[in-house]
């Protein structure tokens, strides 16, 4: 811990990788970001004896772009704008990047369930659009390092299992003496009626080994933060 007195005066920053959090937790709970109470979740992570610094609640996410003739993108963008408005009213700092979309083709072979029946129908491949965030990990890592350099916080609570953050965690811990708390998630195998069986979720060992403290939360425990 930084030498700022007792635990009661510890200054914390909370950094949530929105895309990572969605795929690990919210998607499995059948919850959209706009229906999750991030403010109450942040208060839980903060605890009773720590203080969140000004602009210390940070949410990182790729922004949805409206695509012509794709009404689902319009709905997604509307929902995301609603989420941003709610978070900003609760004094969150939102960091965004553009979602990059590319076309990918997957051949039908023995890696695909029921591939023989699919091939018999003359289908040899599937083509789909895949969206990926670009630069979110860089923005989160930069904020961590700059905040440590400027002595803005004593501890950073990192809600991400992205191992690309490890170099930044090492700098914040070893060069600036700040405390890194990793929030990981766990769940057993879950069956989804549309996609079959999902793999079990486990915390990332590399993040555990490169942080000062860890909390592993069963994703089922986060259902209480879903807004009905």
C-alpha cells in the first residue's frame, strides 16, 4: 500500500473493461450493459473503508456504429447512448474506441457440429461480420500509468482479464509502489439453448500472479446488480 495513512484513507480507482466484462459476465447472465447497475457494483468493489478518487470510476468500451439496413445496430447504439448518459450522471469517466468490423469466412469441416449434414446441403462455408475493439487496452493501461505517475490513487481495482495489461500493471506496482487489485470471475459450464455449452469461466492466472490482491466473483452473485 502507498503511505497515505490507514486503510480508511486509501484512495482507489476502479477501471472496468466493458467489452471484457460483457463477454465474461453479462452475456452469460443474459444481461445487456444498459441493464446492469455499474454504480452499485462500483460501491461494492470500493467497500466501506476506501474512497474513490474524483473521476476514479472509469468505463472502457468500443462504440457501436450504425450500419445501413441493420436495425439491430440502431437499437444497440441507442442502448449504449442511454448507458453513457446514466454513467455520466453518476460521475463515471467513459473512455471509448471504435469497433472495427471485418468479414470472416469459416469453412465447414469436422470442427463444425453436424458438418456432414451441412455439407450434404451444399453449404461449404459460413461468412459473417466480426467486430473487435481496438485500443481499449492501451487507453486503460495509459490511465493506470499516468494516474500512478501523478500519485492520484493508492490502489487500482482492475476489472479485466486482458493479459495485455500486464506490462502496465508491473510498472504501476514496481516503479510507483501502487497496489493492484484484480477482479476475476468464475462459473461452471453453462448451457445456452442457442449456442450449446459454454466453457467454464476461470480467473486468469497471469493476472493473479501480477497483482497484489485478487477477488474472484462467481458470476451468479452479480445477478443482484441486474436492473429489471
